[in-house]
């Protein structure tokens, strides 16, 4: 019985690691630096796994604890902000997107996602500022630029209706 529990826990950690790598590869992380040791921590891995499962309250709880321990982790703040945004808590999201960008001014994921949060807050001019910053950082062909540009276009079409 004990072996079964340990096996399940290890499988969860490996699944979390896979999800974290997959989410970062899909453009969510986008930090300019290499992941540090904090990204192998269970709270980070489980938080990203909760994001992939759209369990926003769990992701918030796990990632909030993670960034308390690793305050200089731009990816951790970005994912926490993303979770807050998806949960409809824009004020909290902005706090952590700004923190991620204060740590890493070139964080592609944070620029994309804060732009999307500005669209939700009906501030398209602020979103366009982050789109311009993405163009400077990675060009108009990078995934984060394309995603934010598409979100701005959708927002513009919706506002015109």
C-alpha cells in the first residue's frame, strides 16, 4: 500500500514537470533566462499542472506559496498572475505581472499576458504598448507577439459590434 502511494506521488511530480515544460514551451513562460532550481520545486510544478487543468484556485494557492519562497522568480509571478487573470481577479494579476516584469523586463510571457489583462480591463492602448515591446524583444513572428496581436484584433472587432 505504501509503495502505491509513493508511486502515485512520483508520477504526479513527473507529470507536473512535463506540464511545466510543455506550458513554457507553448509560450506561457517566456522568461529571458534559464529556469532556475526553483522550477523543480513541487509547488511550482504542481501549480503549473493545476494551470494546465484550469484549476485556478489550486494554481493560485500553490504559486502564491512558491513566490513567497522564491520572490525573484519571474516565471512564478507570471504564472501566478495568469492564474489570477483566468480566475477574474485582474487587480491581483496586475500586481504579479508587474512583479515579473520588474524582475525580468524582457519576459515575453509576462508582456503577452499583461497585454491580455489590459484588454480585459478595457485598456487597449496599454495592451498595444506591450505588443510594441514584444516586437522589440522578439520580432513580429514570435508566438507571444502573434498571440497578443490576435487578442488585440479580436478585442477591436468585438468593440466595433
